[in-house]
C-alpha cells in the first residue's frame, strides 16, 4: 500500500469512528425517552 492509499484509508477510518461516536451519543440521548415509554406501557 502506498502512502496516499494509507492516508485515504485512515481518513475513512477516522470518518467512520466519528460517525460511530455521534450515533452512540444520539442513542444515549434517546434511552431515557424509550425507558419512560416502556415503563408507562406505551411500547
């Protein structure tokens, strides 16, 4: 793998890690609402 291919792959990995982090934050933010609805029998 040449240096430019390696750099491109690392950029893709970094972008995916950022997306994974954002998705995790969004899921964490939704959890209280889901639990509330579950305990109220709304799910």
